[in-house]
C-alpha cells in the first residue's frame, strides 16, 4: 500500500491503517519518517495526558478506568504504556504490566506498549512520534503511562498537555525521591490505593512540598484520592485534569507549552538521528553501548570521538525534503 493511501486512511480514522503506521513509526522505518512529515501539520489537536509514578502504584489500573470514562463520551482515544522493563518486542504485544480490562477489545481505544530497551538514545523520540501519530488520527485524549524514573520518561511526560503523578500511601520516602524529577511536572496528583492507610499523611507531604516550591504559573496542583480497583475517585480525577486544561488553554500559556514541546521534539529527534549516524560512521558495525563500554574501560576517550564526529560531519544547507 502506498504511503499516501495510509496517510489518508489514517487521517480518516481507519484503525488498521493506524496500527500499521504505529508499527512503522516504532521501527523507525524510512517510510515512517516520510509519513510523519505529512502528518505533522495535523497534530496538536487533541489532549495528551501523561500518567507517571513509581512501579506498582496502580497507574495502569487508573488509566484503564480513566480511559473508560472518556470513552463513554463517545470519542476514540489511545493509551500508550512505556514499559521500561520488558525486552524489545517491537511493541507488538501487550506486556502484562498493562492491566487493561475489557477495554482491550474495544477498537475505540487503541492500546500500545513501548519497550525502553532496543532504542538507541531514542525512546523519547519514538514515543513522541507514536503519540503524534495517534493525535493526527484523531485519538483524543492520548494517555501516556510511564514509570517516572529515568530522563527518557521525564522527557516523554513533558510532551503531555497535563501530567498526572500517581502516588500510593505508605510511600513517604518516595515523595522525596520523586521530588527531583517528576514532582515538579505534576499538574495533578492522584493518591491511588486510597483504600489503604496513610492517605492523609501522604497528602500532607505533598502539600508541604507544594508550599515550599510554588509554581511560577500560580497553579496549585489538586490532590485527588482514588481507588482504581474500585472505580472510586475517577470522576474527581477527570475533573481535576479538565480544570488544568481549561486554565492552560489560555492562548499565551498554550503557545508557550507548544514551543517547549516543539523544542524538545526537535532535540529528541536530532539526538536520535545524529547519534545513530555518528556512531555508525565512525565505528561501523558497533553499537552505542559498545562504544560507551570502551570508554568506561578507558580504551576510548570522549574527546577524540566527538572531535572525529564534528570534523567528519557535513551539515548540508536546508533543502525542502522530497
Ligand atoms: N488496594 C488497591 N490495589 C490497587 C489499586 N489500584 C491498583 N491496585 C493493584 O496494584 C497492583 C499494581 O497495579 P498496576 O495498575 O499494574 O500498577 P502500575 O503502576 O501500572 O504498575 P507498573 O506498570 O508495573 O509500574 C495490581 O495488583 C492492582 O490490582 C487500588 O486503588 N487499591
Ligand atoms: Mg503499568
């Protein structure tokens, strides 16, 4: 099937065309980049909701319930789970870490699992492109679940229009751990597993932190208690998400977010493509990991590598891509 047909079909909401496109995007095929060029103008329409938090806090269960409430409005949506633990599968199978219920058989909810391993410095880029493709296809919202640990995950969450950080009671130390990275990107907090003791303590810990570090935009992130397994608090969570979206829909705020997101996307793509190209050209047949290992063993030094890359690179002038 030619690309134009796939793009047209995808834009008209065809689920099979979407599934094929997503697989191509995940595999970073040359055709996928040509398709992404055509799709870019159609992106930025829907809402992207990031859901992040430590392993096991109930993100997937919560996403499942949240997806169900959006689905009841009648639109089609998507869930992307970034799974840091499973080996690279090409995203073809659902890891058992995605605990989606009956929704998995509903074509109105497109679900993909992305594995962290196997991407050369480009998980953020690949995930961003998958999310953009879903957005172009009219999936709204696109909910992205990530475990909030590494830089990649933080990068991914930052493309979201609204970020929900999920915590669970009895994880007091975790609030401290999250503080450095994920805490400051939380637009909404969900204290899940609120059927367990320690909800108030957790709430106070979050409030204390918010007081210490108020946000420059003046938004005070709401804290919502949920019991995902019991479908409790889901409407309140959705309302909190909606409130933030209304406030950040102010044109100047929205444009500022879009600029930041555009910058990140460009950097992520450049990093992915330039890194691959650089390593391939100076160390044919080697992987980035092998080069990094050689550096760790002091068999290579980073200065010579960078010097070689910069010296041998030719940066052509901008020409409209074919
Ligand atoms: N008691 C209780 N258990 C819950 C709740 N929500 C989820 N769980 C359980 O917690 C476990 C982990 O839930 P997941 O939804 O897979 O958590 P996750 O954060 O997506 O986990 P990872 O993707 O592995 O990081 C499962 O056994 C859920 O049934 C809740 O509100 N209360
Ligand atoms: Mg999960």
